[in-house]
């Protein structure tokens, strides 16, 4: 008897396509992430052939977002950030501001509103955690001075984007002079009182953050330690997953906070405990699997027609990421006293966009502060810049290589006329 199993069908199709195209991307010396996004395009509604269930894929991708952000929180190191703060903090903020302005300018040239250009610019301003860390690991640069600064830079970007996920949709809508789509729902606040509704939203976020940092920082590590004392790997893994998914769900339902922020704070709280490394290791396989589903679901939303519909805007956005953002990062690093090689390495590391850009673009479309074609453009820019990221590292190596000294010509004439010396 045949049973309809759209969830299983979509999951199997997504993972199988991701595996095949991820292996192909790896064989071509590209990040597997490129293969995952292409797999989503392959089973998405905008290409012929099998079409996965987009609604189910979107729900599964929410789990991917939660686990990705939980992992970011677990690995968020205030110590590393403090060590690199002299370069990473001002550098990341200045580079994000420069990329946002450039992205806004490109969008405005093509007739987008200020709010739409603002969201689009921020989407172009932040690098992919997955791609950057993998590139540094493969090059053996994780423990170098430039590698540590790049990681600290990335932490600042991630933290700024966590805040942006809450505030950007509201700010973009206000720039365009209208009420944000989701801000007043369920609040009982008058539609015209935007200031009050914004204060209510920020107040809920502040209460949740305070509860997590004051209460959660004591309760959650203690509960995880208690489960860890039972010496059951399954129960410990389950406890870590409940911490990620449960806190994210409560944050959304009770405080109106995004899943992403709830999961990040959950990971941040647990990341300061002695069992954080174990929690990261135990949840890693599931985080990897659902992260793949997240990238596939993002690819399913991509409409390849945007490549022909907006080629000039796409080219401008790619240049903002690969040249504008990289040049800003290089210049800031040099101003802060880094060597040319270190500045070039950091610039190459940041010359792509990834998961945070996808999340923000999705929120922007849902809140009607970014047109659907904006999300398609963000996905196209991500595919192109991630694929070309190895080229940027190659170029950085070439520019950083010291000039080879030109050998001086041998004094042939002098040698020929010099008297021979003989012993005896």
C-alpha cells in the first residue's frame, strides 16, 4: 500500500542531491556549499524535473538556522574577541558600514527605495562563517595572527548581524515611511504609534536577553552538567538539542524574538560552561545535516532567471562584495598596523557572503522590506563570490609575495683579467 510521504521524499531528495553536487564541487576545488545551493536549485520549483515540497523544506531549514546559530553561540569567544579587539571591532564595523553604503548605492541606481537598498547593502556586508573558517583551516592560518584577527572580525560581524536580524526590518520599513509588516501583530498597539510599538519590541528583546544572561547562565549549564554526570551520550546530546531548539521556540512564542537570536543566546550561555566543547561535538553531526538542508532550501528559492533579468545589478553587487568590501577590509587592517600580507589575507577571507545574508534576505522578503528579486540577487551573489573565493586567496598570495631580487650580473671581465692564484 502506497503512503504519501512528502517529508521523507523531500528530505531524501535534498540530501542526495546535496551529496552528489557537494562531492562534485569539492572535486572542482570549490566549497561544498556551492554544491548544496545548486542542489536546491535542481529540486526547486524554478527548474524542470522533480520539485521538492518548498513549505516542508522551509520548516526544516528553520531547524538548520537554529542549530547554525546555536553553534555560532557555542564558539563565540569573548576572550578571542578581546585579544583582537584593536583591529577586529573597529575593522568589522567600519567594513560593514562601507559595504552597506556601497550596496545601498548600487540598489538606488536601479530604482530601489532607501529601505530596500539598506537591507540589500547589509546582506552584502557580512561573510560566511562556514566558508571563512574552512578556508583558514585548509591554509593552516587559524593560529596565525591574521587568522585570529579574521576570526575575531567574523565574531563581530556575526554579533552585529544577530542584532540586525531584530532591528533591520523595522528600520528599513521606517525609512520607507510605513509600518513594518510583523511588528504590530499581536501587540494590541495602535497602528500609527510606531515609536511605542518599536519600544515594546525592543523591550521584549531586552527582557529575554536579561533572563538568558542572568538566569539562563546559571540554570542551563547546571542542568547540562547534571545530565552529563549520568554518562549517557544519548541523553547529553538530547539535552543539548533541547537547549537549542527549546530556547529558540520559547524565545519566539513568549517574547516575539527570532529563532536565530534565541538559539544564539542559548549557545552563548552554554559556551561559557566547562561542557561547551562536548556539547559542540555531540550536536555537530545533526548541525551539519540540517545546515545542509538549510542551504538546499535556500537554493530552492532561487530563480535563475534573475541572471538574465538583472545582470548589471548582479555585477554591481558582486563587485561590492569582492572589490569594495575587500578593499575596505584591507585599508582598515593596514591603518590598524597589520602587514600587507595579513591585510590581504583578511580581505580575501571576507570577499564572499553566506548564511547570515540568506537569513536576513528571507526576513526582509517576509517583512516586505526587500523585493523577492533581492533575495534572488543575494543568492546569486553568494554563489558567485563563494565559487571565486579561492581565486581571491590566490590573488592575495600573489600580491603579498615579496618581489624577487634581480641577480646582479657576474663581473665577467674582471674575472677574466684577474691573475690566477697558485699555492706554493
